[in-house]
C-alpha cells in the first residue's frame, strides 16, 4: 500500500516540485527575461484566465512576456507566498520596476510601478496547464 501511495505522489509531483514549477514565470520569464521557459514548462494547451475574463494560450504568453519586458526593463517579480495542494499552487506575488516607455493615457517613462496579484496554477506531469489570476494595478510606487 505504501508503494502505491508513493507512486501516486510521484505521478502528481511533489508540492515542492509544483511550487518550483509555478515560480517559472517569475524566476525565469520575468526576472531572467527568458521566454524559452514558456515552451519548456507550459503545456501546449495551456490556458491563462485573467482578471478581464480573457483566456490566453501558450503563444499569447510569449507575447505578454515580451510586452512586459519592453514596458519595463528593470522589472523584478517576486513570489511572496505559496500554498500548494495536489496539482494546484496558489502564489501571492508582487512586481516592481520603472516604466521604460510612455503608456498612452497612462504612466510615462520613468514612472515607478508596484503591482500585486494572486495566481492559482495547475501543474500536471511537470507542466503548467492553467493559471487563474487576479491583479491589483492600483499601486504606483
């Protein structure tokens, strides 16, 4: 019986492994500016469900990563807290930096930002298959 329990845990991935994989967006894609991590760790049928109700796939994740890294060249994203159960990892995060370009109708180049959010990430067989995210864009400093 212990053997099958260990086997089931291995198939799901440990919570530590799932937390590490859920950090890929922050650690590799944002902080190291390495969008190749998306193809390495995101499932082909990945879906991101954002606060505006739109669903984005893996190809759009590349576009978002490039846009975010263009908007701010000094962005630092950091997971503040993670809780995992089974396939799901909840990450509370924050991102700080300075706008590198003017945003039409919004901040100007040189303005600082501080964004916070919570993302629920589902990891299956070592790949991120979906994210559900809420973002607070309210802080400027």
